[in-house]
C-alpha cells in the first residue's frame, strides 16, 4: 500500500507554499480559481485524504454523538435509532451506541466511556432503574449538551422529546368505555419511569370524565420482565371484581400478560378479557389475538426530532421550546 500523500508533498510538486495548498483545499476566497482547480486535481491524483483527527482537533469537535438506550433489540428503539442516524448522517456526524439494559450503573459506565471519547452531544432514553439524572447533569462541566427522548425525566429545565401518554391514556379509556367495559385494570410499569405515572394520570382522568370510580385492586405493576408481568396478571385476575379489559404498559407487557391468561386460565382473549397497550409494534400483524388497540408513539420521529434538537443546541441556536411532546395515535390492531 502506497504512503498517503501530505499537503507538504502536494505543495512541493506544484512549487507553491503549504498554506496555499491548504487554503485551496478548503476553498478559501483568497486563492484564485485556476490555482484551486490545479491543487485539487493534483490532490486527487496523489490520493490525498484530509487528516480528520487534525481537523477535529482544530475545530474542537469530534463530530460524534453518543446514544444511550435500554435495549437495542427492542423494535421501538431500533426505529428511534433509524431517526437518529438519518439526522446524524445528514450533518456528517458519527454515532456511538450504548445499551444500559435497564441498569442505571451500566448507564453511568457508558456515559463515562462517552465522555472519555469526547462526544459532542448525547441522546438518552433512561433505564427503568434511573431514579435521578445527576450523572447526566454533570455533562455541563464538559460542555456536552444532552437531549432525552421517550423515557424522559420529570425535570422541566431539560431538552426532551416524548409522546403525550397522559392524553393517549384518556383515548384508551374512551375506547374501552365505548366498547362497554366498566371494569378496567391497569398493568403499570416501574414507578421510577415518568411514563408510568403519565399513563396512570391519564387513566384516572379518563375514568373521572366518565364519572366512574377507580378500583385500586385492579392496579398492578410489572418491572417489564416476563415473570413480573405474569405475577401482575395473576394478581389482577384474583380480584373480586375481575376486569373485562386490561391496559398494559406496552405491547411486550401485554404479550406476557396474554400468555399468562392462555396458559393458566380458561378465559378467551378478546372475548372474556381484552387487552390494549402502547408502542404499536410491527409484530402485532403476526398475532392471532393481538391487543385490540395500541398507542403509536412514533419512535422514528422521536429519534429524528431529538437529534435535530441536539444539533441545534450544539450549534448555539435559540429554540422555541426545550420540550417537544408528540400526540399519540390510537391504532386498531384487528377488525371489530
């Protein structure tokens, strides 16, 4: 393999100064068109490639974004990543990904690694065990802006993109009520997640608008694992006022809960007991008995908008708002 040409070698071949070659390659207005064209032609002939490390050092940037998500294998986050990568590519940025696996300590380790690699900005969807964002707030000391998406903290003075789960939950209650359901259970997620509380608030508000009383015995929580969702479903079905419908934290939790019903009860799904959820995952089209409806939370758009927001912050632009909240859409998963 031949040695990569340098600006010095190009200058020597053309009989001009190194600064002239450098300016010509960077399209500086002080260099005439004929000289620019000749320099660029010789650079191409000699297979010259700019030293990106030197350029980045000079500009004080690495042109790298860090992204921390709970699970790369989850379809929701893979769609969000597509939105992130599209914007990053458009702006000539590289992307480093890290999976917290819903472990706050792993989240902190990834963050430390990203800081060592001198990322220019960070995108985060919090782990289910993250109780505060102190480790992210330290980024201000490194002049690294951060934008949260989907699983966002409750703090107001942050940059964030999310889906309006409060209003979405009201839509779900309205749907179930119109279907004749009066005993509705709520299979919640981890209490550490703001999303869990927003679902709960919307559920309570939806019932309040129907002048219906809530039944706390029909509330149960899952830590998002299969075993936990099974236990939550077991608890819900053991209550005196057994529900005719269950609102699950997301499609994965709904699938686990439905599996429990099929395995341990004689109830017929979508007849004796119905399920609704959030995320609107593509796998729904392969199910014989999918949840009746699911909330589309637009992961690609969340990823794209969060990255656009991060780019704007890094460029010192003034934003109209620090937080973007998308309206969720109720999607029917089967024909009535």
